[in-house]
């Protein structure tokens, strides 16, 4: 697989796990919601790569042309804003991974990322109930 594809996979698996972890910790420590926290933890553990060393070798943070944060990334107004941002971050990353893994003809990986994305969409609906508290 091309180095540039591996960089995409590396960046997006990191983003996906990080986004899920932020949401997981909010549901765990702020809302004390064991059910949602456990679902998120299980999803995060599904994000695995058999190419870990290859991904690390292709990682090139120094030359990343968009590594600096944008204005919208450095401020959050409340915990709900953090939840929404990280749900979207994880969903977008899972979509990228779903598409990129199709290039390798690894349908199983593509399906895993697709399923993670759909589970995140479903879990995200819990925010509606949080807004009505």
C-alpha cells in the first residue's frame, strides 16, 4: 500500500479512537452512563490495525500542511459542543477509513469502519435526551 494511503489510515485511526475516547469519558465521568460508555469503549477497541509499525513509519507530523488548529477547533462553549465535535470527528474518520480500506480490497475492514460509523450515528441520538435535561 502506498505511503500516502498509510498516512491517511494512521491519521484517521488516531482521530477515530481519540474522538470516541472523548465522548466515552464524558458519558462515563460526567453523565455516569455505564451503558453508553461501554458501547463506546467496545467501538474504540474495534479500531485496530495490523500495520501498526508501517503506519508509524509513514507518520509525518512535521510536514502535515494542516496540523495547526483552526479557530473553531480551539474553543468550545460547553460540554455538549465537545460531544458534538467529537461525535462528528469520529464519524468523519470512520467514513474516510471505510473508503480508503476499499483500495486494498479489504472488505472486512471497510465493513468494520462502516459499522462503527452507523453505531456512532445511533449513539449520537442520546444527545437529544441530554439537551432536554
